[in-house]
């Protein structure tokens, strides 16, 4: 996108701002177009590598996957691949980040737009549990659990993936605290609690291979139970609504 229309040909300059490119002066439209073309081709190549690498990681697992196989499936050389990603770990992190953008970003965007935090949590939990149950997410979570501590993948992927989404939830939680929906508590701890609740039961069984699949109705029930427990712990009851549980009558002889 041009930010200044100060071009005179052939001796003028073009000041441009491209996605991810620092604004600078270009001596001609031809130079500007050349930089833009290279940038677009580079981004497309990166996307192609990430897509193929994701397939290789899922088929082989992180330990058995090789940069050579990724390069072979792309029809190029390892040298070209290393020009884009410095290591297999860096490539795996890029695949994880790409997957997060595809499956997690829409869920968090919906949560951020929720007017009622309580209803937002219920919808969020349902969406999250169903995403966690997909074969792609399960495959990568298993790889992270197996290889994270040994290869440093856990630390490499946390800041731009898991940690980023915890931060997004924390911002949502703080806003809800400010309008009296949630109680004042550690927002990051609240994020981990909700994540743990959503990952329990059905998702845990899928992760460990206890079951091969879970019906959609059970996934929804898991999500609703997770949201219910979370809201009981963190939500402030609306005025006029009692939080006390009804007394249980004792029966003599029991």
C-alpha cells in the first residue's frame, strides 16, 4: 500500500509500506514492484513449506521426520529449506503457529467479542473442546508431550503459541473483572484452570489412546461441565441470585 504518492518517473521516489517490510524510499516503480514480487513469492514458499512439513510431522512424528523428506516432497533441496527455517525445531514451531492461527484465532476472536462473559465462556469451552478433539490437534499435542522436554520444543513453541493464547484469555478475563462479571483473581491461573477443565475426561482419553473417538454429544457435555465448574469458581453471581446451595433434609435412620 502506498503511503505517499510522490512519484515522478524516472527520477522520483516511491515510499511504500508492505506487509512486514520496513518503509523506505524506492528509486523507481520498477524497484518497488521487484521488492513486492520477491516478498510475495517468499511468503508463498514459506506457506508451501509449512503445509508439507505439517504432513510429514503428522505421518512420521517429530523424531523420525527429516528436513530431507520435507525438501524431497517439495521438489527442492535441503539448502533451500534451511534458507527459510534454520532447523527442524524452528520449522515445527512454524507449523504449530500456523495451526494456531487457523484453529485457535477464530475461537479467541469470538471470545473477545462476547458481551456477556458468562455466555462467552460457555461458547468458548464448546468450541475449544471440539477443536482439541480433532486428529490434527491431537497429533501435534502428542508430539509436544513426547518431544518437548527433550528437544526444547516446549520452550520454543510456548511464547508464540500456547503462551500467546493464555495472554489473550488473560486480557479477556481482566476486562470481565473490570465490569463486575468475574472476581478479581490471577487471570493466567484462570486461563490454565479452564484449559485443564476442557482437556480433562474425553480429551484426556483421546490423547492417551484410551478411546479412538468420542461422540460430539459427549464432547459438548464435557465442555458444558468445564464451563460450569469454571463459572462457579470465578464468576460473580448477578444481584438477587443466591449462591447458597439448598439445604439437604436429613432422614432419620439413614
